């Protein structure tokens, strides 16, 4: 590696580098119980897709389909984390990160008949045991989009049975990994699984029908609700939650039509998931936006879905400015001259603050929040062994300031996970978009610590020194 990760903490002295990152003295981030960590996901980093009995996932199939992923990239090798996990854990620990959010790959740990795959389970046991030995708090997401292909062949998330198969998978994992996981997240971003996977087909499995999206969402949320009591019974000392990506929608004008458009945008992105989880009902406005798409809901489903949560994970990246489409919906009205990332996403930290404060006001039973993902992609290059990702440093500082503002406004926020620990397979955008605080050279698998990571490390070191 360009930097000796185990020596990173020692090598970065508080005075050695000019610091555009460290939060102001009155920031809540200085409180030691505010966790600062990084996140990844199985398909995006592991590779080894055919090793040790792993079965194909929908992302193997989708990425092997011409035209679905930029440059024809696949997760076949990714960051080769399946083989490099030990040095990757050293890297994480060397950076002084306090928490790590990872996901387990369902097709790695069970076969079609539900028989456990010992080799796959052992991989996660070794990984989580090492993380515990290093004193790192662990959050495990059970489903970060890599559905076993054999389940998709039976209808995937359109088939209610997939929710029951997920409950079996949650049962296996929480029996096998009990004591190694501090927090379980059932699903990552059901909005993406349902809408991008079944609504517009931009993600695996690539199906495109509005009615499919709402039914897939219902089965995803049902899977979550079925899993929560199982996780509680098998691993009582851990926290249980779910991770939602949320979107800030702002109105292009003060007109009632544009205000309504912004409201509908947030219904479609946020209330579609949060209302069933926290109010036990789908928002009726959703079906005004998408007429005739009500999912089939069986008696008792909504109570199952609304199982009490210990935490809610929030992933936030950008805001969307919208206006009325002249009918019942909204259309994007992208502002000119605003800062954007390599994804083209607008940098808008206030959106995160406003959403957090809004959820706090809307949901009386809002559980404590972790920001489970926040970060940005940039076209980072290694020059003389260094990566100067100055836009990311500024992005992180501003978003952490937004989190601090929300905390000061009364929102209970317990921690923040950077997306991502390292550059990785960015789904339909393949390897072109780099979200990591560690650079990955995909030709050599060399990891290079970016300047953003150095500054996060420096802050954590200072915070630790203050005691
Ligand atoms: O890379 C993804 C991640 O898998 C889920 N949340 C958004 C990230 C950036 O697009």
C-alpha cells in the first residue's frame, strides 16, 4: 500500500497538516459517544463471486447483461476484499475509525434449500471477530441488494415467499453471528430495491413497472418486519433497525402547484418507506401520484412492518429541486450554477438537516438515528502516492455541520458512517465513480489513503486525546 495503514494514526500528528476538516469546538461531534465510522457493501467490495460455494446473485446476472452497467463492469473481482479482508481491517483500524458498517451476502451463506454454507458463514465470522478484537463497533446489513438469483427466478421481491425466505436467512445469520454484531440493519435502501430494481429497471433485476415497485416494496418491508423479532430473539443485546435512503425535494417556486410537487417528491422518496415503518400505513398521496398501484396487503402485514425499531439508518446524498408537471406529479427543475459531484448530484448539506428535523417533527416514535451513509464521488487520481480529494473534505465537513445542527435542534443522532471506506463497484456506474476515502487501483488492488481519510483520522486522534 502507498501508506502503511497500521502506522497511519501515529504518522498523522495534529500539527502536521493544514486542516480544512476538523469541526468547530462547539460541535456535537466532539462528544465521544458520537460514533464515526465507514460503510461498505458485500457485492461492491468482496469479489470472489464463484468461490467457496457462493451462488449467483441478481447483480451477477444484471452486470453480465450487455448495456446494463457502464463499461461492462461487474463485481466479479471488485476490491478483492474476500481475500484481502485482513489488511482491509488493519486499514480501517489504522485510520482510527470507530465503527464499520458492512453487509453479508445472502447467496454466500445459504443454498437454494436453505442449507447453510459453512465456508461463507466462516468468512463473516472471521471478519467480525477480527473487527471486535480491534475494538470496532459493527453494524451488519443483511440485504444490500444481492438477492440470490434462484429467488429472483421464482419472482424475487414480487413473490411474497421471498419475505419468508429472508426471515430464514436473518434467523441463520443472527444465530451464527450472535455476540459479534452491535447493530443489525435488515435492509439497505428498500426504495432502490423496489423502485430502481422493479419500477424503472435501472438496477437488478431490471424489471420496469410501477405496480411492481409498490408490490416489491411491500414484500421488502414485510421481510424487514418478519426479521426484527427473530433478530431480537436470537441476539438480544444488539440493536435492530433498517436503513432508508432519503431525498430532499424543494419547490421551484412558491406556487401551490410547485409546493405540492415538492411534497409528492418527498412522499415518493421518504414517506413511502417511513410511514409504514413508523405509522403502520402507506401514505395515500403515493397512490394519487401513482394511481392504481396499491400493493396487495394481507391482514396483519402493516402491524408486522411497524415492529418497533432501536434505530433508523438514514442515507443522504443530494437534494432535488422540482416543479409541478402540470398534472398530478412532479418533474425535476435542476438549478443552474450549483456545486455537483462526479455523479452529477447537487451538494446540499441543508437538505440533510431539514429532513432530519422534519422527520423528528413528523414521527412521534422516531427512533435514534445513525447517518448510515453520506459521501460523494469524485474522479480521484493518485499523484506522487497521494490523493488530494479536497471537494470531499469540504463535503464531509459541511454535512457533519448539518448533522450537528440537527442534533442541536433536538434530533437524536448517534453516529455517522462515511460512504465509503474505499472506492468500489458503484452499481450501474461500475468502477468509474469513486466514493472511497481510500483509493483503490483496480489493476493492482493497491489501496492509497486519500487526504480526506487522513483528516478524519487526525480529528479522531485529537478527540481521543481530549479524553
Ligand atoms: O454505493 C451506493 C450504496 O450501495 C447505497 N447507497 C448509495 C451509494 C452511492 O450511490
